[in-house]
C-alpha cells in the first residue's frame, strides 16, 4: 500500500496511478485544445474527487490499523 500524500493543493494522489492518470488527463485535454474554462471545470471536479479519495483512504487505513 502506498502512503497518503498531498500534491498540488487539495488534489490528492491516493496512489501513484491516480496521480499519473490525472496528469495525463490534463495533458490530453490541453492537446485537444479544450477551452481554459472547461479545463478549470474539470480541475475543480477532480479536486473534489481527490479529496473524497483521501478521506476514504484515511478511513480505510484507520479501520485496518494502517494509519501512518
């Protein structure tokens, strides 16, 4: 299991794969020429999703005794 780390404000990478996916998602959207307001919309939604993942991961870690 990976540790819980905070990166880039409140968007949290619960695991390296999630962080890599989010980074790739934004690279792809920029390459597609998506409007800046749309990218910002996605960023806000993914920030909320990252916070949710962090809360769930911490809760599960407490349940299983894996709190660091």
